C-alpha cells in the first residue's frame, strides 16, 4: 500500500492555513478556500467499516484508552440509554467474547463446536 498519506504536505510561500474546530481555511494569492471537518465520532469496533455515532446534547463521550469508552452527562437515564445504544451496535457474544460490554459485566463463555462424532 502507498504511504503517501503519512508524508507532510509542503505549504508554498504566501499561503496561510488556519485550523479551526469545525473547518480548515486556506488563504493564498489566488483566493481563499474553506473545508468543513466533521467531528470525530467514528467508532472502530471490529467491522470492516467505521460506525458513526453522534452523541445527543448533554452527553460527552471520551475514549481514555483504545479499548474503553467513557460516557458522561448530567441525566443518568440518558447516559444509560446512550450506553445501551452503543452496546447494541455490537453486543458481546459468548463464543469468542468479542463485542462491546459494560466494564463490570461478565460474559459466560460457551464451548464451540467439537470435532468428536463428526461422522465419516
């Protein structure tokens, strides 16, 4: 695969770039451009694609570690509902133990298929 996305972008003389929270502005001798930047709300939870989840107003979602999601807010019912919705995207499964689970939750593991008695 190409590694061009890791290389720095050279900025010519006379061009200024302003990075904002929601947009990037570029001003140069030929004019001015602005590009909206979406808020970081992509979850990577083991699917082949990113899952977008937008937090409702009053709810803050943080990822202190790559494998932990912290949901906080003033309304306890709303925090619990958002946690249940995120968990519903990929619920824990008992065979491999993959999925999103609550921090104090224990998932009983099941045995998978066995090769005994598989026939001829």
